[in-house]
């Protein structure tokens, strides 16, 4: 059974006596033609041939800057001008372009700081070819035109548009069908109150509903890929018995570094790694805990300055959140086990490249309990990564300032080998001492940039933030 629109399209082939039609030959909205063509293709009556063609488009219709100079000189009745006066005629970015074009084309002399024309009405082949190239397809260009195309593209006068050439071609089955006259009868494709009450539906032809008919592709709203990964990780950790905690984006160096037993002269605190606030530049720190942390720092590092602890920064890791949680525990809570995590933004003064951004998401987690050890840490991490979809996992020794012993977890990817994905360890006793915690604390951290690159097959982390609609719809 053919839909009325399918009959109308087939009748165009019949009326024109053709087996192949360009889509522009059909007097229907393009979107409707494609929808009906897909229906006919599904019934093996029509084939759709698409061919992409690149077309030249003029994007700048202003005169060349060198022509502007010649026109100006004609107006004032001169044939020369000092180069320093060009700023009165041309925009700043046009001056170098004009000088380069004059030398390349040989349309004037450039000497002793002047431009001198022999002929202000010079013939410019570049201008003539620019007029000819408008609307031409790349596969139609001569070698000379292709040469000028590249020059004019660099000068910002031309660009390339991509066009689709769509042809509709009858199949053998379709050719047989149109040999018989196609009768177009009006159909009812939607019953309404008037049709039902009047009884028209008894005599009318009611269109059959085809649930297999192809439809236009639609793109419903959905979460950003990075948000999806964050939610996935959060759900996994919650299902493993962890509790989520938060902390401020702006931290003091005390919570970001000092409490983590990181010496105040550590290179990571310098400007090349950390963003410091200009105003306000100082924050409050808890006095009692400050004194206990100071005592440990002086004992082991022999350096501690309260004014450094008070400096405000953009936090460099979410470990600041988990350490704040440990410091907030009352005495009766310190005897209980705790499993918490934090997923949030962190900031580092990194040079932007394919795998580094100055702002990114990180996840930190800790487990505090009696008798937990390194083997427990490996078991939890192995289960966590397995739930993320990584089956092959291995661990190797590593170094981190506030854990000892420490490890890095690596996952195996086909064609890529082993890739490091997270760091972990057991908090040092020197870190836990000022907090009054005597139980072992397992800790780990994972960056979402690397995780996103692995999940979505990205080679450049910047692609995650480009808002490329095609990629966002596809991924």
C-alpha cells in the first residue's frame, strides 16, 4: 500500500518520463521529499544517491587594499604615496597585505618609503578570477583558477561551502510500477471529530499506519558527556557505600597544602602550579588545628609561616574536601569507620594543550577503618575500575607527597597498551597526627579528563568543551 505522498513522487517520474531525478526537479519541500524517498527506498522502489560537492563562496566583496590605494590616488590626482600615510586609507591589518600584493603582482614600485604607480588603472587578473570563481564547484576549476583560489582564500576573500547533490533513482521494481497509471486518491491520515460525526470516514480511504516507515532523525535533549561520566562515577561510589562530601572552590593554603603535610617551600605551591587570589588574599584558619599542624611541620620540615597558611587560592585538588571531612570528626566519630568521596572542579595554572586544562574535574575518596591495609585499597580500586568498564587492571609503586606507601593504577586498552588512570595510597601518620586520627586512612584520586578521553576515544581533551553539536549528538 502506497501513501499518497509516495504516489505523488512516483507520478513525477511518470510525468517527466525519467528514471533519475535531481531532488530540485520535484516541486515539494526538500525535507518532505527526503522523508517520502526514504519510505520508497524501504519498499525497494527507489534508490537515493548522495554526492558531496565543494562550492566556492565569496565572503569578502570589498575592493583589494591595493586597489583602494590606486583609487585614492586617482581622486587626489597623484601617482605616489608614502607608506606611513597608508594608515589614513587602510585598516591596520590591510597595510601589510597591500604591500605584499603590490610586490607580488608588480603593479607599482616600492622604494624609499613610497609606493609609486605607473598606471593607476592597472589590470588585475586576481580581481577578474575572483569574479569568475563565485558559485563554481571545485571539480570544475582549471589549474590556474585553483592556484588563485588558494591565494584568495589566504587573503580572506573566498571560502569553500559543502553542498549535497541528491539524485533519486528508480529501482527495477519502481520502473515496473510506474508503467501503470498512478491514480492519486485523497486519503484520511488523521481522524478528527468532524470526520467521525459526518460519517465521511465510511466512504473515505483511510491510510494504513506503518510502524516500520523510516522517519526523520531527531535529537532529544540529553546530558553533556562529561556530566554523564560524573554521574556514572558518583552512582558507582554511592553503590559501594561511600558518602559524598563538598568543600569550597576557594581554599586557604592551610587546607590545600599544610594539613596534607606538604612543606611550605614545596615547588607545587609556586605560581606556575597554583592560582592565588589577589583580593581578598587572606582567609581564616582554625587556630587549634593550625598549632598542631605547625608543630608537625616544624618537627619534620623546620619551616612554617602562618601568613602562608592564610593565603587564598583556587583549590588544586579535591583532597582538600576529604581532609576537611576528617578534621570535622568529633571524638566519638573517630572510632567509627568512614567512606567518603568528593567530585568537583579543581584549578591548576597549566599551559593548555591536548591533555591539560587550567580547570578540570577530579574525584577523591578515602576509607578510614580499623585494620584496613594496602591489599584492601587495591581490592576497592580494582572493583571501582571494573564497574567503570575496565577489566584489565594492574598496579605499580608510585610517590605522592601525602601518602606512603603509594601506587598508580593502570588499565589496558586494545591498540593503546597500559595507561595510568589514578593515584592512591595510605595517608602518612604525620598527616593524621594533628587530626587526632589513629586509624589507617586509604586515599585515592582520579582526574576526569583522562577518564573522558578513554571513555569517548578522544585524542584532545579540548574537544570535550568545544560544543560541537555533531559530536555531542553522536557520542
